[in-house]
C-alpha cells in the first residue's frame, strides 16, 4: 500500500472511530446503506413507510427523535437522483451529550468500496460493520484454483474475494472407453488437459497482467494437477515470479477461492509483518550505532527532522491517538501549540492571563502526513499486532524516523 492509500485508509478508520463513540438513549440512531444502483426515489419511499411505522413507538421522546431523524435523511437525499459510484451511507440521530441532553448529528458519506446491499437499521449505536469490513489492507492478490475438471480465477481485494472467471474442461474421465487402445486413450486425455491448461493460462494472463497493483498470486487445487499446470509454460513468466505459495484445497469453484484465502491467511499476514520487521530492524540497527546513526525518535526530534526535509522514512504506530492543538489569545493574538492525549485542558495566555481559544485541533498522524508530503517522505504505519510493533509503540512512543542524512 503506497503512502496516499495508507493515509486514506487511516483517515477512514479514524472517521469510523469517531462515529463509534456516539450513543443514543434508545433506538434513535439511524443507519442507511444505499447501493450504487438503488434509485433514491425508492429509498425515500421506503423511508416514508418507516416514518409512518415510527408513529407507533410508545416512548414520546424516542418517537419524536426517530421521526425527526428520518425527516432529516429524506431532506438530504432529495439532492440526489442516483447514488454515487460506490453508493451512499447516511448516519443520523440524537446522541447523548452531557447530563440529560441530546444533540442531533448527521453524516453522509460515499464509502471507499461499493455498498453491496440496502440496509436500514435503527439502534442505540450506528451500524458500522459493513464499513469496518472495508478497512482491511487494499493490497490486491490474484487467486487461481485448478484441477482437470474446472478452474476459477479471481482476486482478493482487501478482505473481499472477487470471482472473475470460471472455466469448465472437456477432459474425459480416466475410465477407459471401449474400442480404444489404452495408449491412444491416454494421449487423448493428455491432449485435452494441455488444451484446458492453455485456455486457463491465457485467461489468467489476460486477467492478472491487466491489474497494475497486483502484489502476488496464490494458487490452489487438489492433488498434483496444480503443480503440472505451474511447471508448464501456461502462465506468463512475469506472473510466475509473483506466485507467493501453492496450497492444497479440496474445491476448484468459487468456494475453492474462499478455501484458498483461508489457507493463505497466515502467509499473507506474515508478508505484512515481514515488511514491518524489515523497517523496524533497519531503525533498530541505526539507533544502536555509537553516534545514533541515521535515526531519531520522539515527537519533538522527529518533527524537527521532518520540517528540515531530512527524513527518508517516517515510522508511526497506527495505535497513536493524539491531537495537535493550537490556542490563540483573543486579546493579544499570541499562539501556543501542544500535542495532547485525552481531555484538552484550558490554556491561559502567559502574557494576558486570560483563557485562550482553540483555533485548530488536528489528528497528530494526519499532521505528520501533511509535513511528509511536502518533502516526498515515505510514511509507514506500524501495526500493534507484532511483538516488534508493540515494543515500538511502548519504548519509542510510536514515532520515529530513518534519516536521509545526519
């Protein structure tokens, strides 16, 4: 995943984290998922029916809040004739604030992947599971399962398996046909197998070579057929270099693709972990050098190196949850910037002695992305799942850099 994709993925994850914090007093938070081809007029008609049904809610407060939320959704949807290419997701409802008070919140977004089905859900929390499923790594892997009867070609895109092509063979069974010599019959079978393998190879070459972001290929099938296919010259030589691993799977239809991904889950996870280990290993080797090497860590040191354009690779723990706050004095205009975790304290102007106003609140990782972009610095988010990632987050505060120069 390149820096731009990683940043979009991070911003989307943080967006969901904010939505997840909201809670209603009753079933007052409405989530609506609209697929790209669902006419908005159909959705509004459905919401009108729900509006009528909600009039029967016993609790007066819940009834009022649900009906006002549905009205808000319908008024927003009137600006659309059809949903955008990936569909629409709408979150509206009254959320709990301090004490007994509630506040109406409203969000309309186009998700990063197409919405698969229409969903209307009314609950005490927003329904986020379909969006969370889109958060997986967006690396693309080719999938191929094959035996002598059939083959299926597809992709693994993040956590979504996409079937591209299913091919059936004309290979006869090994049962001997009457009136034919065994040797002649075997030759016919091998010729049919060769023709089928060529057909599968041609289609796989067409599909996989067209995907620019292809990270690797996983191959599966029962018995030795898959190995015979790979030994032949059926796959393009560039694709052969991208084969990550070959697995024994019992099926060669769409279910076979799912079985292949399940078998390869450890391998794929290890690929990402291996990449992180290489980066952290490089960082650890640098800081062990007597002069500190080409590495720095800590928020202040990394920020200074970033702003000088001295950072080659910026390493940030994806578990880091801090904000960069800017206060400004309304009287003298003095500004103060600090990095804060948790509750934001009141800030008193050191010159005037009066409370300062918050003029900017920015996610710390997003701020680092902005600075890094100015100097073409590579940004790598380090997960907290591996042992090295946990050490990095705890011992180094989750912020470090490998430098271009001292």
